[in-house]
C-alpha cells in the first residue's frame, strides 16, 4: 500500500503522459492480479512485457490486455536496451500458434545486415574466396538477429523444434 501511495504522489507531481506497467511474461495468469491492482490504484496507460524470448508468454499478454483494457506497447526479448521492441498482437498470436513471425525476421535482417557487404561476400563465395573473416562477419550478423535459435523460432513450423543441442 505504501508503494501505491508513493506512485500516486509521483503521478500527481510529475503528470506523465504515459504510465506503463512492466510485467514479467513468465508470471502467466498472476499478471492479471498485478495489472488489475496497478490499474485500479494508479491507472496505467499500457504495459511492457519482459522475457518474451521464452516460451511462457501467451497467458501474461492475454491477462494484461483483458484485465486492464490497455494495450501492450512494448516487449522485451532479451537483456539489452536494443531488445525492447514494439508489440504487435498478430505477430505474437502467430508465434504462439507455431506459425513463426516472418515480418519480424525480415525487420531484424534489415537492421542487422549490411546488404552491400552481403552482396560482396556472396560474390566471394561464388568465386571460392570466402575466408574466415567473411565467416566472422556473417556470424556477427546472425548474432544481431538473435542468434540461430532466435531466427529459427520465427520461421513457420520451427518454433519449439530446435534446442540448444541441435544448434
């Protein structure tokens, strides 16, 4: 109760444009209780779901939206600041159903890859001049996209099929 009082005082003093509740996606249905309490006591405008790179994510997303009626604005899919992404409900539904998420995969590829360098490396492969430095560049691009496991999760039919041992 003391925390809620402090939050209300801060809200009235600062008058923020947004009041976003950060919820751990691994809490599942417990997120409903947490969201309802914060929305009732403080009033939220939306939510951020963290740990969305795991498999336990559907229950928390449904709970947050269903209880508060407020949108999920961002999701955390890793530990870095660049791992905070806008939330797209249709993409999440597709992932949960094992249908992948090609749109996010394309967006990650566009930001992680230098297409001019990729074209040069492609020409080097055709000539048989691909070397270890080129391999390192390609590996770094894959890592920026969430690693091989992260990429496989976004390919239709591959979610849940890959394990660390396979990679």
